[in-house]
C-alpha cells in the first residue's frame, strides 16, 4: 500500500514538473526578443521620401548634429523632462559663450584701434586688418544673437513649443538652426582673430616671429585634434568618414538598448 502511494505521489510530482517546465518554455518563447520602443521617433521627424528633400535633410542634420537623422535628438527629448533640461543647459552654455564673445570683441577692438608697436609685426596691413574687421563684425552679430536666444530661450522650454515642433521635421531643423547661430558666429569670430594673428606673424619680416607663429599654429592644431579624439564627436566623424563604428560606440548602443528594455519591463510590471 505504501509502495502504491509513493508511486502515485512520484507520478503526480513528475506531471507537475513537466507542466511547469512546459509553461516556463511557453512563457520564455512568447516573450519578444526586442520589446518595442515605448516612445518611437515621430513619423514627421523621419527622413523625407523624396530624394532631393532627403539629401538636403541629411546635409542639414550632419551640419547641425553630426548625425544622418534626428534619432540622436529624439533619444534626448524622449526622456522625462528631456526637452526642458536640454534648453536649460543650452542657456547656461550661451551665457558662458557671451562672456567669451565679449572678450573676443574687446581684443579685436584693441587691435583695430591701435597702431602696431613694431614695424616688423604689422597687423594693420590689408590682409590682417580685413580679418580683424570681419572678426569684429561676427563678434557683434554673435552678441546680438546670443542676447536674442537668452531672452526668447525661456519660451523654448515650454512643452507646447515641443508639441508644435513635433509636427514637422523642417520646423525642428529651423529651431536647431536658431540655437546654432550664436555658436557658429562665435566660432567664426574666434577663428578670424586667430587667422589674423597667424597671417600677421607669417607676413612679418622677422624670422623669429615667423618661426614662433608656425610653432604656435602647429601646437594649436595638435591641441584641437587631441581634444576631438576622446570626445563624443570623434565616433560620429569616424562613422561619417569611414562608415564604421568603434567598439565603444557599439557598447554604448547595447547599453542604451538594455536600459530601454529595463525601462519597458518596469513599466509593464507597474501596469500589471
């Protein structure tokens, strides 16, 4: 009798185990390999279907974001308070840029309004003076645009602005252009000032001035390259120029995918 009971108990336990294993396998197989993105990019932000429009769209995205499309920007804005945080950080950077832009404007104004102390280094010649004049113009325009974005930037942080820009890719690109104009004007004014000083040194009749100018210019280029390589800009340039991605970039994408999966699983658990 005891043997019969133990045999029946063993059979029932095996049946339950097989049922649980089958249920687990079914549950595992029914799970999607890649859960859908809870916040996909709007269809209005995707590249246009027309070849000509798509070409100009790609060019503008590369010039403004160093990406082929707006996926990178959407990854920022789809986070909680991503739109507000992005513009808050932008306004902070613009305020710092305005301070440096004022220093560039003061430096250019000093060069233009004073005579060269040495005849061998004549920055009042036609070439350097033209570059200094253009740098002064771009500095003034830079301060004007920076003041404009600082005043109007508070309205950019509102969600209704984001909802309006989500309706069209071209409206959003125009918005990014407006945000980029102060940065580009600052960069152009600073480069014009550097080129004016470099041209003055290279055209100098003093050999020592030419040597020091060439060494300073080479050091500047070296610092610029060394600062680009460890920055996030380098993987994007590497992908645009050679069409390949680094291992670090792939690991970052995998990490972001894992974060998206965890986020979607948490939302599913909270909904359940």
